[in-house]
């Protein structure tokens, strides 16, 4: 979805820190995440690994809270609770 807009982006205007941030997001959160996922699938039942991928939004919310001081809202608590209930139900099988 971002490709059309990125083609018109002036890549000389972002700061070096912004470009390093882009490289970090591309490498760490994409490549490393897939490597860890396939490492887990190799050692665990794939259905169990798939269930735990639903915990990613909760981890992201926790990092945002502790690292950036984001607020914990009622919607976040309700959504997190539903995610955890879904994981528990899926694990019980």
C-alpha cells in the first residue's frame, strides 16, 4: 500500500536517523521476526506457534507503554483480554 507513495518520496530529505530507523524496521522487525518464527515452528507444533502470534499486539502495547509512555485505555484492556482468552481457548483445544 505504501509503494505508490514511496515512489514519489524524496529520499534525500529524510535524516540519517530516519533512514537508519527504516533499515532497523525492515531488518529487525521483519527478517528477525520471520527467522524466530521458523525457528519456533521447527521445534514446536506449528499450531501452537500460530496461536502465540496473536500475542504480538499485546507485546507491542507493553513496549509502547514502557518505552514511550503510551496510555492504557479501556479498549486496550478489553482487546488484550479477548486476545488472551482466545489464546487460552486455542491452547485447550
